[in-house]
C-alpha cells in the first residue's frame, strides 16, 4: 500500500490526517468532512493532460478501458491492478444546437455531458468504482448507502458484478423512481424501505453502519468523490484539453459539485490547467437548501472557516417550520446535503453561482434534451433549466462555452416523461399537475386512432 496518499480533515483549524486504511465518515477530532490527499511531489504526475492519450490504445486492459482509472495518476490511492471496474465512464460530450437554442446560447456553445451512459445509468458509477476499490482495500464485507435511487442502483450493480461485498440499501418509502428501484431489486441488493425521506434514510444508514461496522458508500465517503473527479477529466478530454467557461450541474447531496471543485483545485495546482471554469450548481425549487444558504444567507467557504452557527440555525428553522424537500426531480429531493461545506469550497475556487429552478422549468428543459439528444431524467435537466436562467440573467454569455452535466439516464423515471408527453389527463394531474406543472409546451403527444388503415393514413397525410 502506498504512503503517498492519506485522508485529511478539510477544516483548516484541525487538518488532522488519517491513514488510507482508516474508515471514518467524518473527522473523529472535529466532525468535519475528509478529503483524500496526495503527496504529489513524490508521485509521477503527468506533465500535461495530453499524457492520458497514450492509454487510448490500451483499451483491452480493463482499468485502461475504464473512464475512471485511465486517469489513475490523478487519483492514485490504490495500485492500478487492484482498482475495481465495471466498464464505467464510457460517456460522451455532445454539442447540442437545439438545446443551445432553447437556453438562448449561440449554436456550438452548449455541450451535454451524458453521464447516463454509465453501466447503471448514472454518474454514480464513477464514484462507486473508486469507493468500492477502497472498500476492497480495507477488506469490507458489507457495504451500504442511503439513496434517492441512483446511488443504490450503482452500488447494487458493483456488488452484483464484482461479488467483492454484499450490499444493503436504504431508501425513503415512495421516494424513488421505479426505474431505479427495479435496478436495486434486480441486482439482488438487500433493500430497506424506511418510512421517511432521503434525509431520514441518510441519518439511519450512518447509525447502522457505525453500529454494525458496515462500509458506507454515500458521497460522504471521500474515496467516492475521487472517482467523480474523472467526469471533469473526460469533459476536458472531449474538448481537446481546453477548459470550458462554465460547468453546470444539478445539486442534491452536493457530491458532484464538491468533487468537480477538487478536480480543478488539483489540476490547477499541478499546472495542468491555467484557466478555471465557473461552476453553477442548480437546485430544484422544492429542495433549495444550497440556494438559500449561498445566495440568500451569503454563506461562504471563507478559507474553510464556514459559519457553522448559520447552518445550524438554518436547519433548526427548517425543522421548526416542518419544511421537507419535495420535487419531481426525486434524485435531488434532499434537505440536508452532506457535502455542503465541500461544495462551498468548490464554489469559492470556481467563482460559482447557485440557482433554483421550478418543476415546470425542469420538465420543459427535460423535453428539450429528449428532443435534441439522448434524453435524461428530471434532476439532470435542472442543469439545462439553470443554464437558461443564467443566460436570461446575463450571467452566462451567449457565446461562452457551457457544459451541462446530464447526471442520469432518460429511462430512470418514465412516469415523469409519459405524464408530460402523454394524453392521459388524470395521470398528468397525479404526477405533474399536483406539483404545480401547468403547461406541456414541448410535449410530443401520441396520436390515438382506431385500428383502421383509412384513419391512420388520413392522420399521416395531414402531416400531424
Ligand atoms: N442527478 C442525479 C440523477 C442524481 O441521482 C443525484 C443524486 C444528483 C443529480 C445530485 O448529485 O448528490 O452529487 O449533488 N443522487 C443521490 C442518490 C443522492 O442517492 O442517488 P449530488
């Protein structure tokens, strides 16, 4: 095992370090989040990002095929041959003219990063490759996570294919899209449905993991976030190592935004990039903790001295008012994001902004992504809806280069899609109308006809 990597508390007042093999969810000394840190001076760091192109010709080696591990030099906490892979990270960056037009961007300026093309259909596989590698390194036999659906699908897939650990997943009852639930069940994960929401499941899984010595694979696990850095490496690779002006990402538990920030901090420090992109994190209006704290309460990273009292007062007030997250974008239906402070660090380094988007805005953007590309689930479309908003506000320039991260695959949540495009009014009311969605401006309605050739021909001849 290498000694060129360790874990470190992100609180600058503490900075305690822990060995790679220690398992902590938070710093035992001060309770802050932990980072994986490297002794870059004693590691073989590439001189330029183009270094990684040499691995394109080694795709027959599973770890070189992996979109995570072919950047191993930038997350070297385990020997390459011991890194777990299920073929994650074969994702593409697609330039989309229709979606650019929808957001008000100039043609050629907007890109969609399809993380839904991962084996379990979401970006989580990037993190799970790294997280399960660490789990195996420390000899974990059982792993667990709380989930709004995608983390559990990903963990279940990694456990079923690699057989290195058993897994238990915790989900809020009725709080998960069926596409995702079906994956966890099909992959054979022990599935615990808790009466409550994601925040309840998250609290319980941490207690259970501690009590039973189960390895926790939520994004509070710093090794998982190492894997998610590679989403940014692949974006840069697709842009021929040029740095875009903006990265726009949906915000839930804030693992992705945190890991993107860490990726850019490290790339910059290592001299591998000169420019740093700006980061926009998009909340759903019904789950807007980060928006409120960052944009309204002006909570900041402040060199790591985050105003904890402000956060505590905010959550206290949330409980007093009985406010619970509620959004059609169930993946990001989260009140208490565990990576809040790390996300503040990312926003600080990347000169970030936070916006919230309504249910209507999310669904309209989702329909546009579907019509102009491979499609995505509702939470992912928040990035496109957020971009539109930031262009309208004049914060994103129309000809800047913007990358929206589409975090999850279209088929994860077919209910939302069918309710939007379909003609069943009762189903629309139940799924979307009840959430305040009023119009389906971008819907592609199916046309109902009798089982009659004449009728069918007549409809098609009318060009409907
Ligand atoms: N998009 C999708 C499709 C997600 O599944 C999630 C998170 C996010 C965005 C938010 O990312 O947490 O890094 O800010 N899903 C988690 C889960 C919470 O349990 O699957 P984040």
